[in-house]
C-alpha cells in the first residue's frame, strides 16, 4: 500500500517526460532489488522500461504494464488519495499503478518463498499506453517474439474475471483546410473549415450507422480563432472500437474516402494510433491460469472486454494472452477511480502462482 500511494503521488500524465522518467527511476530501482536486469528505452515523451528475470534464448513469459495516466499534473489537489473501508481512491491507482504493485509483490512473494519462475520473465512498462502506445508498440512487438504467454497487468472485470479478448481500437484525426476571409466584409471569399468539419462529422455518423458493432466517439473538436474571421483550419479526433479486424479495415477504408462537401475545402484523414482486435480467447492458457489460481484458493474465470490495451497486439498475433491481473476496483479515467485494497495481495498471489507454474 505504501508503494502504491507513493507511485500515485508521482503524477505521470502521458507525454510529460520529466514526470514519467522520475517514476521510471523508482520502478527501475525496485526491479533491480527484486533481481531483474533492467533497460531504459529512451523517448522524447517519456522512457519505456524493460525488466528481465532470467535470460538466454529460452521461451519467456511477458508481462505488460504502463506508468502513464490520463490525469494532468495537479489532479491530486482536487482528487486526493484517500483510503477508507478497504478502498483506496485516487488518480492512477486502478489504471494502472495498482497493477505495477501487483507485479512487484508477486516477485517479492516468489523471492521470499525461495521459488523461481518456471520460465524467464520479462516485464515491459510503457510510457504512452493511454494514447495508444504510438512509440511503445514496436517495443511490445519485439518482446512478444518468443513469448509462450503474455499477461497484462491492467485491472480485471468487476468481480475479478480476467480479460480473454479485447476490442480493436483506433484513433483517427480528420483535418480540414479552408480559406480565411473577413467574416463581414468579404465572407464569399472564405471557405469555413469549421462548417466543412461539421459536415464531415455528419458523414462519419452515416458510416457508423451502417456498422452497428462499432463504437465511435468524437473526442476532440477544434478550429478557428476569431468570430470575425472565416476559419481556415479545423480538426477532430475520433476514437473507434472494433470487434474484428475485417470491420476495422472496412471502416478505416470508408473514412479514408471522405471528400470535401464545399468547393475550396480540403479534407484529410490520418490514423494516429491503432491496435488490432484481439477476438480469439486462448482457452488453454485460461485453464492453466485457473489451475494456478486454484492452488492459492482462488476461482479464476475470463471473458472478453471492451477496452483496448497493449495486450491487443499479442492476442491479435495469436500468442496466448490474458489481461486483468491488476487489482479489483473501478472508475478508470473517472473521478471515482478506486481499488479494493485486499485485492492487491490476492492478485499478487495469483500472479506468483502463475509465474511459478506456467
């Protein structure tokens, strides 16, 4: 609990390299204490961290986590950490610094009990998961090579069920260029990028109407600058979730065919980040994890989840994958973010049992 509180007090918004690297320093020291060899992968937006227990060319188990959060610096002032009645509330405790504590506690349990992991283990902690892992995805892909299983440290379903599949997720940006003009003296010479963007978002709505399985959220809209100037720039970021790769490809192709509604406007669509749909659960891995759970008195189940994560990359590639080894709780990305404190040692016991037997 003390370590989780300390990690949460390290506010680490995505993109804040100084804040992220400060927490990475603490994590790296902890992993070395637990017997790991560590490596920093430098990025301008914050370093990724790799820890290895055991080595050589033997097949390994890969753990995936992240230390960035959606919360800006200063959030603790209005959303302070608070523990009451077995619940710890605060930014980042559920998504997903609690999962990082579960991992290190599992290694501490193994060390204190004199039990070595059954295979070499690698832990990759990335710095930009919350925006789709634009710089981390190649690192994740590199470490999935040769893995016999990939285990995600995100939190589980309510009740504790693991996540056996995930929707694909893609972020696209629709960018519009118009032509600036005086809004009163010469409006006919202008081409409003904002008006064009509104029409393009209606077109997006029509595309989605024909795709009932797709989740679509227009997350940001921006453009213009003054009410007396016809705006020449506008853009919107759209978040999409897909049940399968074929739908993902079909929808992205349709978005790529968006064309201007008005003369003089230009429209472009580009993909910012993309994670493939992980749609096929690995029943054999779930059965082995359930067996490891039974050895520590836990009944383990799994089912698909809506949210995307770095485990999508491994699961979609056909590598046996499960996510949700973090603590129970709720309120991801919300003011009531929280974990159930008793689930920290319980999930660590599960993960330690899995690493000892997988």
